[in-house]
């Protein structure tokens, strides 16, 4: 499970996750029509993919902090994974196959000791940087250690929690050359990690960019992001305005024989950011000039744009569909009346009209109804349940019955806190749909809209958490662990920082089961137990799952080999061809 160092940074992480899920992170295609190799997927026409050409990337958000220590990605990210190779990576295949973790720099996904408190990796032969020098395990150890430096903060925090001594380590710029004793490098090809507790999902964490090798002699501290030394198929030749314009060209020392995952078809990748979302989609739709060979890694189609595309078969054929591991939900704080009464929480659960909520989220093309906290993907351990079956439009009669049993025969008035950001997730449209749903059950909802930063600050403040608010959560890798542990592990309740356990649940049985699952290195077995735990927690009505988002994105007319996995949910840039 994740401890306080994770918790204190998770607001930023969720924001990054949205860019990733909106840009380079998790969960995949709806059906075979979107899978690589199917004849009607985006970019399928025109024969087999070929090497060459320039791929243009049109984004709204800049690829900032392009330092492997500072990036917080899922599975290594999208654009970052072209430059930074890691010990393991995500399997670059469509659909459920893409949720698997596979070797990258390492020969395997890691060899645990008997209780998964120690993980050993061996590097492949022939690995080189962009300057032709060899990649060693000492470079991986150094790359991880520098991610502990305060001036390079922002990356995934798991190793601070998991490595022995990690909680007090301050990075190589302050350690006098000592390093972290819990990262052992017996030779140039072997690296061993010593953990404070069992972590069966360590191979997933080894996909994070903090595991990218960094040669100590080339480390320029906070300026390293301007020209990080490439271990991947592309190197940085230009980085203007902190990632606003990023130009990548081939790393001639990358050997595809050592990299089964990245295809690296284009000769050059030109990433341009700071663009309006509508402009991005218009340029991809028109596909004139260089835009014919363009994609986006962070901009979705909205309901209005999907309606405009309508029956245009050519444009429909250029839409990729995917699912990120994400859930949007109503959160309760049972320490605030009347939500301290389980029957009130159950009443709200029955009253929700998910059809109206889905419409507010952009319609069924962009959102799928949810009755479970975990996403509907096997990798997350999804186990179907619906403890408070309300059908598609709610069950106000059942809700009124429960309210009467709770002592509110004439209904009640509550406040729902939401964001004013127009994101169709925690926004006024969704809040209004919830308000209208509950009105039919005799529950009057007053809406409290807050500016997004203020909203995030309040909903994650254990001392001032609202009784009732819209929320959302995304996983750092495709497993139930990073979904359930931060939200429901009582030992992660934080009273002096960002607290994600909104219900402040501290159930010894739940905590113990989280620990037991963490010991498992059999991820399929772990998944079944995460699903069972989700179902068990769901009985307490601590939240109301509303919907899982769907991502739809256009590609230029000359883009081929679109691969969308159930890890990222978006096009994998490492597979794209433009010729």
C-alpha cells in the first residue's frame, strides 16, 4: 500500500494521470474493431507500416519536466517512453494483452525472493546510450537516487515508501556519494532492490521513468531535462519553453534487437503544445499538409465534435476508442451528518439516475455507467456487483423507503460540493444531474461549486472534507491495488496533508487484506482478491460509483498502426507509422 509520501503528492498525480489518460496512460479498446491488426481500425489502410517520415503531435498541454526523475507517468508514459527505457515496460499490444508488464532493459520482469521483499534484475546485452556508451546498473541506481532529490521532486513516490531507508533519503546531491544501501549493484549487469515490506507488484513500479538510467557524469541537475541522455529509440534535439515544442530524432545507437516493444517507425517526431483543443481536433479532421501525419496524446473528442462527425465514415474510421483505468463517483464523509447514517447513503445510491449522469458526462459514447469502484477490466480484478440496484434511471421509491427508515420521512436537504471546471466529470453539469436525480426521491441538493484548485484542496482535507462531493480516481498501473489502497486503507489517512481516504475508513480487516494481497506475485490471484475486496467494501455504501470515462481521439489520415491497450486507453505513440 501507499504511505504518506504518496498521499501528499497525489493531487498532482491525478492531474498528471488525466493528461496521461488524456495523453499517455492507461486502459484500452472497447472491441476488436479498435485493435491493432483489424482492418477497420484507425490508420489501417495502405498496407504494412513502414519506417520513415515525420510524426507531428498536436497537444494542449506541454510535455513539461522532461526529466525521468520528475515525470509521473503510467507505464512510462507516451512521449517519454520514446526517450527513456526502464527495467520493465507495458506490453505494447492492443486490448487486454496490453495490461501485461514485460521486460525492457531487463531480461525479465524481476526475480523476487520468497516473500517479495527483494527483487533482482539483470540487464540485457548490448544496451547503449545515444552517445554509444554502455548502459549499466550503476546508472539505473543513480537515476533512481536522484529522483529523491528535493529539487527533482514530482515523480512517482512509491520507492520512497518501499525501499529500505527511502523515507529519509535526500538524494545523491546531499549524500556525499554514499547512495541508497537498499539498491545493490554487485556488477554492471545486476541490480537488487531491498524493500521494507512485501510488494508483489514491484514489476509495475519498475515501468516508471524513475527507473530510466542516468549516467552520473552527464547529470546536470535541474537542467538535465533540456537534454536528457536517451536510452530509447529517439533523442531530444530541441526542447523549447519547457516542453512546449519538443523535437525528437532517431538515436542511432538504439538497437531494436534489444527492444521488442517500441517499433519506432518515424524518423522524426515533432511535438507542439499549447494549442486549443478545438483547433487540435479541427486540424486532425482536415488533415492537410503535415497534419495528415499527426496525432494527439492529450486531446479527446467532445460530444459536440462527435455529433458533427456523425455519419462521415472517413472520419469515423480515424477515431480510436479506449478506456483508462478510472472511476468517477460520489463520495461520502460519514463523519458529517446525515451521511453518518448508512441508510441515508444507501438511499442516495438507489436514487441516482445514471442515464442522466451519463448524458451530463457527454453521453454513452464518452462514459459508461459504473456500479463498482474498480473499472470493468480483468487486470484490475473487476468483480461485478450492484449492492443497490437502481436500474438505469434510479429507484426513488426505494430511496424514500430508506430515508423514512433513517428518520427522514419528509426527505432532507444536503449540500453537494463540486468543481466549476468544465471537465464533465466533477463539473456543474454532472452535479446538476445528481441534484435532479435526488430530487425525485425527496432529497433537496444545494450545489456548492468551487474553483478547481479550491475544490481539490477541500475534498482532500481530512479536517474539512465535505459530507458529500463529486470525486474521481485513476490508477498508476492496471491493478486493484493503486485503486483501493489509497482510498480505503485506514493507515493512509492523513490529517496534515492531502487525504484520499474520503470516508476515513480504518477497518482492520480491510487493512490486513490489503497487506496479504500485496505479498502475492501471482497477479491473476491478486486480481481476484482485489475484486472481492472491492465488493466487500462496496456493501458499506461509502461512495456511489457513477461512470468510467471513454476516450475517443482522431488521428491524421496518413497515420497507421494505431494500437490502443487496456493499460493506456490511448494510442501508443511507439507503434505509429506515417508512411
